[in-house]
């Protein structure tokens, strides 16, 4: 079955709370780019130390390799990782 991107956007990505979270993540990336430069963040994730994506204080942000950042996230909701 093919992925229905229009439905996915309508049901999830267009919700106000998701738009706010996405905006906050983009803002965090801009903050770190301004502080460290584009080369320092290229291919990396910006990690929120306290896992609160709306807290973009510089003391809460750090640059991480994608693998390090994924490892810190732990199991996802609804996923059984036995």
C-alpha cells in the first residue's frame, strides 16, 4: 500500500500543536547555526537536553550526531522493542 501523504498532512502535520513544535525545532536549528555556523551543524541534529522542543534556551541546546541523538530518545510510544 502506498503512503498517503495528503492524508498524513491533513491528519497530523497541519494540526496547530504540530506546527508549533515544527516551528520550534526550526528555530532551534537557526539559533545554533547563528552561534556555531552552518558547517558545524551540517548533517547533525540539534538536541534539546530536557527533551522539551519548545525550550530553545542556549543552555538547553546541543549539537549531536544523528546516531547519538536517536540513541538518547529511547523507545517510541506505541512501539514494542523487545
